C-alpha cells in the first residue's frame, strides 16, 4: 500500500490572499492530505486575530473542498518550530510559494536549515501563477488601511 503523502503549507495568512488560494489549489494536486498551518506569529504583528485568520482560511478551504473530490485539506494553528509542527502532522513535505527572486533567497536559506533539522522532510516550491505574482498580504493590508478597494 502506498504511503499517504501529507503536505504542510505554512503561513501567517494575514489575510489569506488569492495567491495563497492558488498555491493551495495547486498543492492539492501533489498530496493526499494538505494541512494549511496558520502560524500564531505575534512577532509579525498580525492585523487579524488568530481566530479571524483561521475563519478566513477555513472559508476558502470550504470552497475548495466543495469543488474537489481530491485530497483532504484542513487548517491547523501552530506556535512552535515549523519542522516540529510538520512532524506532529506526520508531514513529508513543506509546500511554499515563490513570487520573485527575493522570495527565493529567503527560502533557500530556510531550506538549508530545515534540511538540517529533518532531512526526511522535503521542501516543495510552487511558482506563483502569472496573475498572482504581485499579490502580498502586506500590500493588501496597506491598501485596506488606506481605504483602497481590495
């Protein structure tokens, strides 16, 4: 029997964007179970509370699950080291999205560190779709705070 492929897509999701949803939808093609890990991450000074972020993520996952008879997709919160969270979930891969070269530099450093923490967990990178490459939750928050249409 084939081993269940469990992937973890971590983030702050403050708020979840169309770019995040795009990565989730595409990650669903390569895993049997996808866990969207919503980080507590107080250090980033989130605009939305953890409960609000989970509610937004769950709303999007409900829409995706309704359209799919594919893998199980669920959200979970975490406030520990990502690799420990992945191990708790039984994950074999961490899914990350890349929008630009600047993302690659950061992710390259993180991949090396994560490989040292657990060489059995693979890092899987999905390039942002062309129409989603310039969406960042930081920019969405800034537009919203200045009264712009989001």
